[in-house]
């Protein structure tokens, strides 16, 4: 999220306390908007009231 807001890579590295910029760059590549949306959908499905919890109550009955 910091990278998407325009924060410099070295600042992000220091904030995350990485000793190597290569490690920080691996995290920066994993923050695309589509991946974040997919992760939010997964969380919504797992949390109470989500898709998966609804199917669990249906199978329990």
C-alpha cells in the first residue's frame, strides 16, 4: 500500500526493517489491486456471515 501511495522503496524497506531491498521488492510485487481484491473476497467468504459460513449452516441442518 505504501508503494501504491508513492512511497520510495528504501523508505518501505526501512519501515519493514528488511536488511535487503530484494526482500522488500518481493512484497511490493504482491500488492497489485487485483490480488488485493481477490484476497478481500476470500476473507469475506471465510469470515462469519460470508459465503462459506452460509454453506456450513446449510450442511449442518
